[in-house]
C-alpha cells in the first residue's frame, strides 16, 4: 500500500510513462523489462519520501533518467542507474543490494554517484573526487551526475534563497565547465542560464527585457541575412538547413562584465548555423570549406575571426568552421558551418555518442584527458579541496596548439607556459626544464606560449622544480607534478632537520620534550615545529646559539605565563588577556537571514574583501572566515564563486544598511580623446558632488588619446553611478569603467 495520495501516484505514473515513450523508440523488450524492474524497486524504496517542493521524490530520478535517455542518448544501463542513483544514499538499501538485483555495471555507477557522508564544507569536493575515480573507468558516472544537476537546477525555485545561491554558484564554478569539457553544449548552456537566473536575478530580468525589446528587429536582420545564403546554396545543389542561434544570456552578461561593454556593444549576439547533409564519398571537411567559400563570396569576412575546428577539433571532440562576416546594416554576424554528424557531437557531446556504440572508437583527446585524471587520482597526498582546484584548471574553454621540434601537436589551455608543455611531454623533462627555444628564440620557463609556436625544451641535470613555478604554470598536470616534487623535497628537509634538532638538544644535555622545542620555536619567531625542522634541514637556521636559547629559563616562564602565540616572522605576537575574547560568529549568526552590514557592527566584525573591493550597494555575499569574522565579497568576484562552490557551509547572504559617514576607496578607468581642459572638467564635476572625495588622478596621453584612473572615496553605488553618468557626458570621454582591483 503506497503512502502517496491517488493524485500523487497518477503524477508518478505520468512521469514514468514519459520516460517509457522516450526509451521505447530504442530499447527492446528485454531492456524495457529491466528498466521497469528498476522503477518498481526505486518507487518502493522512495515511497512516502517527498522533495522540498512537496512532490514525490521518485519523480526526480525518473526525470534524471529521461534526460539521460533523451538528451544524452545513453543506453539501458545508464537509464537504470539514473533511476536508482539516490536509493543507496536516501534509503536503507546498500550498493550490494543493487549489485545483486541489477548487476555489477549498474552498481558501480550508482556507487560512483552516491554522496559521501561528512561535513558540508568537505562533502562536495570529496564527492567529486569519488565520482572522478569512477570516471576514469566509466564516463557514464559524470554524464548521469550532470543530468542529476540539470534537473536539480530546473526545480531550484522550491529551495530558500541562500541554498539557491550556493547551488547555482557551485553549478557555474564546476558543473557547467565540466559539461563544456565533455562537449555537452546544450546541457552546459542550460546550466549556465539557470545559474544566472538564481544567482543574479535582477540582472537576469533586465537582460531578458532588453532581448525581448529587440526581438522584432533581430528577426528582421536574421531573415535579411539568411535569404541570399539560402538562395546561393540551393543554386549549388547543396542540401542543408540554415538556422540561427541567439547568444546565451549568461554569455552576454559575462561579456558585458569582463569586457566592460554595454548590451548594445555586444556585437556577436547572433550566430547563423549552416548544417549540411553530407554527400557520401566526399570529405566532410571539403564540403564545409566549399560552403565557407560561398558565404564569404556574399559577405566579406573578418580576417582574424576565422576558426577551423575541423582540421584540428577541440579537446572535447567539437568540429565546426566559424567565420565572422559583415552582414546587412553594418552588423557583424558569426556563421557556423558543420555537417549533421558534427552538429550531433556539438550539441550532445562526443563522450555520450562514441563510447557505447558497437564499433570501437579511436583514441582521442577525451581519452587522454581521462588518463590525466587517473594520474591525479593516483596521488593519494591530495586533499579534496586541493584536488578540486587542480581539476578545475583542466576544464579550460580556450585552447592553443603548439608543435614539438618533430611536428607533433600538443593542445594546452590559453596562457600555458614553457613549463606546462614540458610536463605535458614528460615529467622528467618538466623537472629539469631551464627554458626553451620558441621558433628558434631562447625564452625562460615562464614564457607564455602562443598558438602555433614550435617549442624545443631545454634542460639541465642540475635543475630541480622551483616554488615560483607555481605562480605561472596553468595546467593541472604541471601543477601537480611540481607540488609532488616540492613535497618530496620538503619531506627530506623535515627528516634531516628533525635529526639535527634532536642531536643538538641531546648535545646540550637538555630534555627532549615539547617545551624544549617550543622554546626554540619561540626564539626564532616560527609558527610550529614543522617550520623549525624544515628551516634547519635547509640550512636557514644553524642552531649555533642553542645553548643560550635553552638557558633562558625566565623567558620560558614568561611565555608559559602569558601564553604568547607567535604568528611568524614580522607578523607580531598575540597576548591573550589584552582584550575580551570574541563570541563565536557561528553561534550568533542566523544563516537563514541576511547578515546586515552596518557602519558600526554589533557583535560580529566584518571586512571588505581586497580582491573585489565592494562598496555599499553592491550585490554581495559573506564568507565566515573564522569564529568571529565575516569577509564580504561581491557576488561576481571569482574568489567568491570558488568559495560558494567549495565551502558553501561558510557562505551567508548579506545586505547593506544605510551608510552615511564612512566612504570607500574606488577606482574608475577613463579613456577617450585628449583635449585642453579635460582634467579640469573632470575634477570640477567631482568637486560639485559633495558626497565624493578624490584621492588621486593618474592620466596618460599619447597621439591625441588619453587613458587614466581616478581614485575616489565614495559612500555607495548610487553616488558612484551618478558620477559615472556625469563623467560620460564630458566631451572627449569615450568610456568610464569601474575597476575592482585597486592595485593593477
């Protein structure tokens, strides 16, 4: 007897009927029977359990299975695993039960999808690491996880605002790039759009209105642009479909923020897609280039905006020709040319279409990427958060291709350096790298590579990995190899230092106890015994005056009495008792309510993050950094996005109150045409606005153009926006942009 109402049972059966209609087109009777068995089992296991929205929980796994079947094109094993993916986590059934009833393959996938128990701040990273362990053997784990995340995002309205913020932040930070890396563009775009909707609701509504307002004008431009192309292709007897795609709202919003442009200045809102029905026995590449030639006969191309992803596909299998041409009304329009096969891969991912067909697939970039993940996982010294950072590095969107001296191609993220390519070739080559010859020119290890460079790595047997390499390398593989080498070296220093310290203490006939070590640590203003052993092992500390240190009994008593905590060289000391200990913020904070930012904080102190420099009125969040302190970040701050994704239990919503006294340093960048009196006009405007004070002005002029920075003290974003509006009216000024980093 079910614990659900008759209406809820009908709702469950309707959802399952939708799934059956989807898979019935491809599955035979035997597979349908297995899916039915999985549904009955999961339905009974989740009986009476409801989601936050109030609907029966079983609807969620059915919906995930539908995405797996319809959008990813996976088979019966994946559909069954999707139906069962929450059974082990949320019910009393075990992985062993799944194995006995549905077989080893299903059990392995479900186990890979099952969340780990533990604290919220580590569970996300640990869960990802566990999934990736399974990914190295079976990519279906990640594909089903992405389908699971997609349905969760589609139903996010039922969660409270703080939870919406955390889930959407995690999705943007990790899951959308992961979908991109696997070539799942349709899923990636929907994840980004939904995350944008919940993370920045006001910006989302405003942009939606702007797009709707220009829809009629946009459709007219599309029809005017497409008509001559369709006519020419028909004359040439080329069978194809010509469609158009609007740039996603998230991509538009991101470009506006990163490039500092307005909505009207985003020129690539539209992309025209030409999808060919490829003729047999003729190269698909040749047919696509023939169409490219016809398009550029009609519309002149932009020379630096032609991309050939057919000759050299992206790492996720994406193939297409891209060209940006000058269309009617002086508008730039991107044209994408591909075959039906390429379009399937572009929309639904190479990973989902090649691995589970009857014919074996050739090795490709995706296989090599999975192999790199396997290499990372074999390093047991990674903690979960470090692994998350390393893994995120490899979810790059922009790629370059470089060549070895023998002509072998290597794909790397944009911004990769000589060290990155050295480690990509071989670990020992990276460890011994002292530089390279780039196109026959000598360059240092930190040199940033350009697309098409030919790279010859130079080595020395005396070279070892350097700490400073970590500041400029970009690939996860290189970073992990350098860290491994540094860890190994540090371990050797620690062991050698420990032996030297213990021998020195015994030599002076002092007791080998914790207080003796603490006395030495305090003398050298170190943080802990590991730092002491390491610096002694490296020869930084010689212990020549150890006898004097050990004889200072009075100092030891002083340390013990005051309980001094040394914070490291040049960082001062903390003496408890000089001020009342602060209360624990986690006990005072109600995480369900916004943290109110006041000019005079009550019991919980907060500070404004230096990475993004928020001011009153900015859309912000809080991060609980310690027991009695909250750091305020702008929501669009990259560091905040990372914290939301990996440390969500320490994230709180925050709201500004009225700020009347305090002002905050803000930087504006201006550029335009230079003229006499320009600086005077700018300073006059600032002086008339009584709520704003100017700290400094830095201007540089060249060939009649100027660029400069204003450093101002401002109360809030309202005053800032008024100032930007007034400055934009000044003759000669082309653009006024707020700069988040005050030090660049």
